[in-house]
C-alpha cells in the first residue's frame, strides 16, 4: 500500500536523531579523544552530520514542499456552518476583476471624486 503524495509528511524524527547523534559523538570525542586527533575527529563528525542533514533534506524535499503548500492553502480556506450545523470548508472563491484596471493591464477610465479621468 502506498501513500498519496498529499499525505506524505517530513520525517522530522530522523532529523532530530541526526542532531542528537551529532551532540553525542562530539561529547564522546571531548571525553575520550586525545590531543590533535580530537580536532580532526570533531571536524569529521561535523562534516558527516551536515552530509546526513543534506541527505535528509533531499529525501524529504517533496514532503516539505507539500507541507508548505498545504499550510498556505489551508490559511486561505474559510469555515462556515451549513444548515445542519456541521462545519465545512469553502472552496477558494473565484476572484473578481478589479474595476480600476482593464484586462490589458492599463489603468481603466473611471469617474470618481475628481470628476475627471485618471
């Protein structure tokens, strides 16, 4: 059984695990590594952690984009109550054209407070 792309969520627990692993390895190196080897191993651990984070980002790229898209889409929807009292979501309303502009992008003529055209 496969999940629909819209249901896919980022695996945040894996990113948190990478962070905890980084901190744990650096703590181990602080206590058990000696001298110049400590600095080299710390650099290797940090580079490996960034590589793992990059792989996580690549693996969750689609899920992150869908999450952002769903968050933005959800903010535009409005709740209303229908006759039987159950809340539902409105479909996005169709935009009405702005009367101050014509479809060709030029400023339309209107007669307003100044009595003339603008």
